[in-house]
C-alpha cells in the first residue's frame, strides 16, 4: 500500500477579538491579531518546504471566504467540524484518512518557529503508533497517527485549554499500549511572557529573519514596553 502523508494545519479566521485572547489582554487586540497572522504565514512557509500535501482546517466553519482571501487560493481548505477542539481534531483525522492518506499530522498555529526537521521526524513513525509534540504549558502542538492506529477516543472528555491535556493524552496512550514518538517540547505563545521568551530564544536562530521576528523587533515598545537585551 502506498504511504500517503498529509499535514492538517488548524487555524482561526483572522478576526480581531477572536484570536490570541490572552495575549490581546497583555498587548491589544490589533497587535495580537497581527502577530497571529504572522504566526500562520511563518508556519505555512516552513510547511511548504517539506513538499507534503497540506490542508488548512479553519474555524469557524463559515469563514472560507475570509481565510482564502487572506492566505490565497493555492491551498486546500476544509472547515473545522465539531462542538469542541477534540471533536474538531477527531473529525479532521477521519476526513483526511477517508481521502486515502495513511499518515496524518494535525498541527496548531501557535508555534511559528516550528522547523522542517520536526515535521520530518513526526512523519517517521515507523514502529510507533502515534506521535505527539508537547508544549511547555501542558498541551501539545502536534499529534499524528497512522490510519491503522488512529484512535478517536483520544480526543474525548479532554480538559482542553488546561495544563492536563498532554498528561491525560499520554495516560490514554499508555492504556492502549501504544508506542509513542514524543517530539521536542515547544513553547506555545499564549501571553506576553511567552512572547518575550520566544523572541529572546530566537534572536540567533534560523527563525531570526522571519516575518514574526521582524514584527516583534519593529514593535518592541508596544509589545514589551522596553527593548530586548541583546
């Protein structure tokens, strides 16, 4: 059987007040929206370098016109379907596997410095049943399955938005005796302190010249009220 890989990127429609709500309280809604839009563009730039089939899974499910006007018509779009994040991820996997793909990754849009090497490692499932990328705040930024090891109940009754998500997911995996490929931990950017640490850590990385980092450097006073020590 042909091994067909696919990446599903979860995004939100770029509407003020609808994205990065915690960060918006620290800076302002306009700046938080601009940052989020840079996050998504930078993630897409990285994902495109891998040459993997890519689907942009957007929320809310009636935002296709706005999202495609923002990101362009070159991508394959599909709406997020479900009452909560878990149901929406489960349905995205089910839909993508039904289209004939055999390895699927679902990725969030809050890790703009995601690297090509992490994506390649995530697809190298081999003897593993699933792959997961933990966030430092207790969530995860990536989860992936092979079609014959996909388990929908991993997404049910999960305390989304809390620091319990990764731990509870791992408990469920262990209960199924799954072999899990755990990727390097990453910082999810939810508040201004996350953003400050992110900017500091990426001063000398390959991500330093990205759109996100350029925006941060151009808006230091608005974001932090000070400059970042070099």
